[in-house]
């Protein structure tokens, strides 16, 4: 795999690396944009310490080239000649637009690599500015449907538009490889970020669309009390829980409130009626808030789940890293990062198989593999490589490159 992606699609190549592909990442001499995105390991701002880079570029090779020159792109072409798949960036400067022009690419590589290209929206010119995740979420419909019509829209966390278009790119890469194996022909796949986000919209938010347009009187959700109203509550220890009452277990909830707060109001028979509950949703929220305020977060979660309700902890990164359930399930693993002289705890690759176990690998130092790739994949000798380095066409990390911890 030749990974020429930007932040929008870098995760696609990371997933493919986790599945065993050899992924060579092409970077500019300054490094890709992910290296400049915070937060940074140890709060030290450095292009090797970006947590986004360490996560999204794990398991890849790094080749640093001057992508502002035709000579730099010449070597990208030479590497593409030996690749199975080339993943293009979403944002393209003039040189990149020329390089990834479908007609040019097919002419230069008629029997070679498949091209996985990305666009913002089908049938439209790219936006004037960067095609950001926010624009992708808006164009795909999630900002319109996510939240309540009387409030400002809710932006999904985690750059969902980028993740969706990366997922589409990784699936397209696998399909292109299988097609090449079966028919001997490379593919050109054009992916729309708008359409990729719409997949999520169709799966999760279409009920809101019907409600807001008057075609359904209420939200569907969990078919009951927990589908509306407040769900996040602070606990005694200053943490938070997500608390949704399971309607068939109302009696368990009312009994719990009475035991903890000493107020047995909710045990009255009228409160067992769903219509009465729905009409007094704010009152119930007040009781839930009082309940949670008397207990620590983990106690609320444990007892709430024991009583059959959907109660889960709201966790920060430190909580997730030490979560016993995630630890027991093997969600986290220690990945050796030689550039820091230490191992870092990272999420495991998101794949499970009875025949293949994927293990995380460290992200590369900028230009870590430049010399080896130019030698082995482009057939250059030491003299030619040295000349490229001296001219600034390519850059290479020192053999024993190590970042101060």
C-alpha cells in the first residue's frame, strides 16, 4: 500500500497495516499534518510526539520527499508502480491534483496500482477552504439531525466524517485487491465524504428526521422513558454517569431512590404508569440527580446495572486506560516505541480472528525508511540516494533516531 493520504484518510491505511499490509507513507519534508496535531506525548510539542500521529500512523513506513517539486512526485510514481493500492489525500495542492488525475494515473499505471481517491461531495466543486471534518458532518446531514431542533446542533466527537471516509477507503482498498486478483485489472475508486457520512445518518438519525417533519409524534429510541430527557448526571466523587431507566424495571428504580434518599414518592402507584412518567420527566430527572449525588460513580454503575438499568460510567482517557473490563478484554496493549526508549499503552487493532492476531506497531520517525525504500523499491544506489538527500529532494532520519522522553 502506498499511503499518500492526509488526516481525513490516514486511518484507512493504519487499518490495512493492522491487517498485515506493508504500508509506505509518503510525507512532505516537514512531515504530515497529523504530526502537528495535539495533544502531544508528555505535553511536549514535537512532530514525533503527536498522539494522533502515533495512533494513525502506527505500523507504517515513512518516506519523506519534497512534494513541492516534480522530482519528488517522480519518486512517488516509481513507488506507485510497485504498489497494489495507492490512497490519495482529500485535500490536494496543484501538484497532487495533477498526480492523482485519473486519466494520467491510468496512463502511467495501466496494469499496476489501484487508485483510491477521495472527494468532498459528488458533482460539486471542493469547498473554498479545507474540506474539514465539520464540513463533512454538515454535508452528510448529521448536524441537521443530531440533537434537538430547538437547540444548537451537536457535533459528533472524534472527527466522525474523517473516520467514515477512512472506513470507506479501507473497504475499497480490499475490494480493489480482490478484483485485481480475480480479473487482473486495477480499479479507480472515487469516494465521497458526504456519502460516507450519510451512511451514519441513515443508520442513527433518520428517526429524528421523521419526528422533526411531523411524520412521527415522538422519538423512537429505546421505546420508553430513557429515550428522551436528561441522561448525564454528576456523582458524589465529582465524576459522571450516563443513566437511562429501563421502563420494565421501574419498580427497582423507585425502590433504589427511596432507599438512598429516604423519599418514597416514586413508589406510589401512579408513577408506575408510563404516561405519567413521561408527563413528569423533569421530576424524575431530579430524583435521579439526587440519587447519583449521594454515591460515587462506580457504586452508581454497579448498583444500577444490578437493578437492570442502562447505567454506564462517563470516562476520560485515564479512566479508559485503567478500566478493568477493557484490560480483561485485551482492548489495550503495550507497544514498544524505540524513538522514546519506552513502551506506550495503545488500543489494540480493531480486528479479531481465529487465525490471525493483529498486534500494534510503533509509528515511524519522519523519514525513517526513506533510504531503505529508495534503495529496495526504486533501485537506487547509495550515491544516487546521497545526492537526493543533499539536494533536499528526500530526507532521512538518522539510523539511531531517538526522541528525548
